[in-house]
């Protein structure tokens, strides 16, 4: 029997729609298994989630893992030799890689927090000679601060890297603009992203079966905060041979719903959509309502390591709970809460000067936060299936934000 599932193919089916909305529940079928949507993909940047085992990921009911093409590029040959990301990582389930474009272009502004490749813009007082990355029509030339070596990644290189890594889903190479960039520069960058999309498809087609199973390709939609750009690029991408779409770009939080609506109204309904890099509950509800199927973000584990834990009634800072016997979240079904860890006990591990105890805290807290977000998407899916999405959304957000939004 073929060791790959779903006849070694990729497809998407919609099982239920939100009446009058773009949102839906569905199933993404991949060679390494199914993803029931809406779903949160855990972020394993280098093929693993920091401080968590694959057993831990299973314990929070994770369905898929997202890894980073940039960070795994120098390991990609080893990964290919070991059968691809699912096998090499020992996750053995559905996987996704991003193109690494965000990481490369973060070097372009002289700051990892602001991405602007406009050479005419002085971002955060970064001088042109301080930029570690420069965009051209061919791709992005950059200086890797970790290896101290000059490097280059264009659409072809990104597709080759991702096909060696061998995730079930890849992202096309794109140029991410920043909130500081003008409409004119967004027009220029979007046209380049669309040309890169064509090159990504052509190169991906050559390598998508190199590891013996089908590897899907998503096009990444940019266009900033402008409706005409978002709709026009969505229409163009809808005609291209993509298996799905990544919804990306820099925009203000309050514009998220409108931007997703503009995109998803133009995209084909029968292909999945991934909202890149967001995990706050209100963002997930907006995303699910406006047609996004999967989500990812490093925030749940990163915030856990910094003492921020999630509960039904909002997040709290663990620093305030010395010796507290209070449970983390009385209604949580994660292994950490089931084991009876209190807020005070976790705080003691977190503040311990002992490396093993601190890492134990990272493990326990990350498990809790990941399970919280994964369970949220499970419940959203259930609410769509039983026609109670609006009621569940109102109840959850009222409790979580407690009138703060």
C-alpha cells in the first residue's frame, strides 16, 4: 500500500459554510494526512517546536506544522535525503513551509521589525549601506548575519529549497511591503510579486514530485491596505495554477476583515487559504468569518516563554502569581492543566535559576498556550458545522476581552 495518504494527492473540500459569510469549514487532504479547517498550524521554525516533542504536539491535538524555508535552506539536502520534512522531523503529519522571503527582506531595512525594500526610503534611520538585503528583479541579494556570508534567493531558489525540504504545502516567493511604503511602491512591488509568482509556478512544476509525493504550492497575496491592489492581484492569482493561497502583507489590525474580504471575494471558493502570522483570538474569528482556513503564528509559544498564559477570560502575566494555588484555567483540557499545575508552581519553575526547571516551564507553558489556540479553532469549526458561529464568536470574545475591545 502507498505509504502516503489520500492517493498521494492534494485537494480541498468544503463541508459547511457560514450563512451569508465567506467563512467555511472544510478538509485539506494532503499526502501526509488531512487538516480539518479552520485549523491552527503550530510553528516549528527549524522542523521542531522549541522545547516541545512531537508527542507534545500530538497531545495538544495539533494537525499540521509550519516550518521556515529560510532557516532550513542549508539543511534542505539532508532533509531530502531523509524523505522530506514530515519524515525527517518525525512529525509524520501534514506540513507547510513559507518561502523565507519575510526573513530575507527583514534584513533590508536595517531592522528585523520593519520590512521595506524601497531603497529610496530611510526606514528607522537605516542608511542604504547598512541594509543587509536588496531586492532586484531577479530576487533578493542579502548578507546572512549568522554565517557572515553573502547569499541570494529568488523565486527559483526558493522553490528548489522548499521542494528539497518537501513540505506538503509551499509558499510562492513574494515581496512583502511595509506600512511605511507608499501606494506607488506597493504598485511596483506587487507587479514584481506577480512576475515572481509565474516564475515560482514554473520552477515548482519541475520539482514538486522530486521526493515521490505531491507538493502543493500557494500563491501569496500582497497589495498593502489598498482595495484596488488587493482585488486586482487576487483576480490574477485566481487564474494561475496555484493549489491554494497565502493571505499576507502589512496592514493595520483594524483593516484585517476588509482586506480579507476583498481577497476572498475574488479567489476561487474551492481552494484553501492560509492567513499568515496571526493568532490572537479576534484575528482568528475575523479570519474564519472572512474565508481563511488555516492560521499560524509564533505568539502562543513565544508569549508562553515570557510568562503570558491564555485563559477563557483573557491572558494573564505569570509574574503576578507568586505562590498562587489558582489553576491556570479551570476549563482547560491541556496536559499541563490536567496534571494540576498551579499558577504559583509554574511561576516558580519560570523564575528558577535552574536551567532544567526553566526548560520544564517552557514546555508546560507552551503546551498550554498551543492547546488553547488549537482548541479555539476546533470550537470555531464545530460552531460552523452546527450553525452557531455568531453566538460562539460573541460569547468567546466577550469573555476573553471582557469589554476591553
